[in-house]
């Protein structure tokens, strides 16, 4: 019994291919299964069989989105797309190359939404053939909200205090009281999230 190893290079494309191994003796080539001639095998290329993410962005603090790709692939680029602005949000990252089997994961940071508008975010990986491909559905990240902003006051004699409080995600606010276009007093309400602040 004699044997020899034939090295078949990795298939670094995104398509399967048929590889034929043959033996030739004299001028004859025939089926390897019947007369020691040749046989063909299918060699798969790169593929992604599944993509998933764990993503629940906070309005007020930076959070991580976790992305997992399953299959065989080279190093893959991953990003967060701000769909509302049609622009990449923050810095892209990568998922390490993998031969096959269970998925490989990585985290990508999603910044707080320090604006007065909600924004729609989408996790994507960059497929060399299909382009930027979404992972899961879009997610809305809320921004600043005045929903928890209240004020109150009771007249007392010649003047009365006005109390302003907030328990929603807000930046520092400058406050003022105006009468007839004249500024009567000013104040500052501190920044915060769900903690109650007052001025």
C-alpha cells in the first residue's frame, strides 16, 4: 500500500468550487472508484450562516452592542449606522476571521444620544459581495426629553418663588423668569437622567 497527500489550497472566495483529484498511468485516466482514476469533491468557500446581535442602547450613557457571526469568513468589518442621519455612528470595529463552527463575537460602543431628537440605529457587517448587511432590526435611541420637566409656584405678598424640577434625561438648563420682556431672575437646573433635580 502506498499513499500520497495532495495539498488543496483554501478556498478564499465566497462561492463553492468543485475540485477534481485524478491519477494517470500511461495514457489512461479513469474513475478512481473503479480503476484508480479520479474523483471530485466540493470545497466550500467563505460563508455566513447566521448573524445575531444583542443591542439595547441607553439614551444617556454609552453602551455596547454585541455582534456574532457564524460561518467561515475572513476578518469582517462591523459598524453602527445612524439611519436617521444616513451616517456611521462612532468608530467601526472588526470580527476576527474564522474557519468554521460556532460564531465569533465582538462589541461595538454606541454613544449616548446627546441631542434633542430620537435616532434610528442599525448594526451592520460588511460583506465583500453583498455590501453592508443589517444584523437584526433597527433600534430607536431616544434623546433629551422634557417629559419630566415641571414648574410650580405660589404667589406670596410682593413676590413668590418658582420651583423647576426634572426627572428625565436633560442637559444643564438655563432658567429665567420674564415679565413684559424684562428678565426678572435667572437660575440653572443641573444635567441628569432619571434622578430628580430642582432649582
